[in-house]
C-alpha cells in the first residue's frame, strides 16, 4: 500500500484569488479545468449546468471507458465548485445568468459561437454591463475564419489538425497514434488560465476587463511549434523510421529484461559516451572505429541500437536505474499508470496531493506560487446543490427563488438530501 501523499502545506498568506467570483459556463474539458485552477487558488467558482447536468458528469460512463464506481473525471475538474442548474434556453434563465455575470469577475465559456449569440451570452452582450468582467472564451478552431463555428474536441483540433497525431506514430508505416482523454484539454486549460490571470493583471492597472481566449487548435500548434516552424522555414522532416533504425541510438527507447522500457537521452556525447559504455558493460566499444565519432555513430546507428538492445535486455529496469543515475546519464522511466500511486517523487514534489473526496488523492494543477498553498481539493458539487445559495447571494429573495424553481428555470438539489450523488439520474 503506497503511503498517502502529503497534505497541502498550510500558509497564513491568503490565497491570491480569494473573493474572485468566477462563472464556469463551459464543459468538456479545458474550460472547466481552467476554472478548477482558479478555484485551487481560492476563487469562488459557480458551475452553471443545464437541467440534465453537465455532460462531463457522464464522461466516465462513455462506451469504451472501464467500469468505475467513482466519477473520477468529474471529481478532478469540478472540485471545490458550486453547482447552479439553470435553463439557459429560457429567457428567464438567461436573465438570471446576466444578473450573476454583472456581479462576477470572470466568465468562462466554450459554448459554440452561434449558441452564445442565440442565448445572448456572447462577449458583446455581457461586457458592456460589466466593463471589469474578464470574458474567457475557449473555441476549437478560433473565433475568426471559415471554421470558427466548427465543433471540435482536443482529439480533432489539438491532436489531429496540428500534425501531432501524425508525428508521434511509432514509425511512418504505423497508423496515427490515438491520444488519451484530456491529453490536449488540460494543457489548453493552463493557457486559458494564463490568459485570465494576464487580463486580471491588466484590470488592476487599467480597471478594464475584456475578452481573452484561446483555442484547441492554437494550443496544438504551439505544442508542435518546433516542427511547424521547421516546415515554415523550408525544412522537411523525413518519415519517422522504426525504433530499430532510429537515426541516433543514444536518443532512443530500450526494453529491459523485465519488459519495462526506458528512454535514453544523451545529448552531450563528448562527455557521456564513455560513461554510458561503462554502465552498459561494453567499454570496448570506445575503441570501435564504427562508433569513434558522433557522425560515425549516426552512420552506424542501427548496429549500435542492436548492441544496446542486447545489453539492456540482460537486466531488469531496477538494475539500470541506479547505475544510469550514478553515471549522470539522462534517461526517463517510461512509466505506466500502475507506477503513479507509488511514485515518491510525485508525492514529495506536490504533484499528487491529498484530497477530501473520492480515493483521497488527486492531481494538483501544475502552477506553483512560492509560499502559497493551493486550496485542499474538496468534493465536486452535486447537481443543483448550490442553486438556492447562489441566487440568494445574487440578491434574489425567497419568493423569487421559489418562482424560478416552480417554472423549472432553476433546479435545486433536495435540501433534505445533502448526500445526493454527483451524477444526474
């Protein structure tokens, strides 16, 4: 049993976004994840959901997902938020949201542009009544251009369109590689978080909010920007060869005797070539004319890969890790999901943290602020759990709230059932 990760270190300094009012009117996944990052640093995030619930609640039940008792995706990206269920298709529901936004600091949405206009939730409608509002927009392909209104997910706009899916295939003959869930969304969330915080800094200086945004396409292209810039500069990358014919044997992946893989990265060959050979027990290769220089090692790379394959296959990963570390050879364990709960470095570095919900551990957002702890991750909201509370704080009286509930403009969780499951029926 792995030891629990350390609790978030407490600090007397206030969280930087305490008192910041955020409306999360987004789903699937980058928009809500950016709101989660704000909540981790103290913001009050109100999650606006349709009567049937945010589709993110059902992500763990999609076809192909493994059986699960805990709603892990919802737990991760909705922690510490408050849920308001609001029918935005009704003008009265739009009026409620407009009132909330007029009192808010940040509004986050990834609704399609046409839907925003139809529901009067576009920035042209929301910014004039509240000039200090930061309107954070996430789109698939950008806000202008022939495909601005096109729907997309990270797998289509971030991975496929940017060239990443094509480039990370095992070799040119393999099918394009499929990413895992959220693999482009969460990096894009960090970008949206950065855009929001930049706008808040500008607001401190000017008093004005305004429109900020990013797209999955922009983030995919930025992630692939070295290769993209090479192409723009007229440089053509050759098709990726199989691992066995990698152009540089010193920057390749190797399999150990126990089936575990490691990624060898030797950039300073002048200093590390001899040390690597000593670790592998083949110091005699230092005198082999085929490998005497970096250029010759590249020319005979396939032969060197075969030699290294035999060496690495002779021992388990546990044999190689301390020896490569001691020699100062840079390498990376090709980890598996099963490795992560026992990873001491992840725990000690605060990447995995204790939480008050679910399995008792979760992933911290990657932004660290010296001397300031993030909020301890708590439970995500049940559907409509905070509807009454949010409306009361916005200035609605009991009669008005009851009227909105009676019309099903607003839906609230039963007050007598505080343990209402986080998933809609």
